[in-house]
C-alpha cells in the first residue's frame, strides 16, 4: 500500500499528527456526541474508529520518517538479534 501522506510537507504532517493524537485523547476520555436534537433540529456525527485513527497515526509517522529520518528516526524494515556480547555460563 502506498502511503497517501508522503506528498505532504513536514509542517502539514506535524499538524496531522497533532490532530490525530488529540482525537485519540478525546476517544480515550469517552466523550462522544453521536446524536442530538435542539429546537426541532437534529444532527448527528460519529468519530473515526480507533483502528482507523491508529492507522492514520502510523502512516503519518512513517511519512515523517521518510521526510526527515535524522529527526524522526529511520524506517525499520527488519530487525536482527545480536547475542555476541553475552556471556554464556555452563549449566550443571
């Protein structure tokens, strides 16, 4: 999947990250307005699902890492374990 946010500027990505984190904070607080009626008029809205927000945050962070890997860390594709510095003790 191509990252749709890769073409945004660093400032736009930082704003998007702040907005996504603020929305996650609101969801964690449990305050959600889904429907209301005032003066004979009604409206409703729903917040993004938690999974969608987490995915947006991950895509935003990946785009930031691609823009400036020294500031936001490089993109890690695979990891390796290195046990060469450990001491092995005989068992028994």
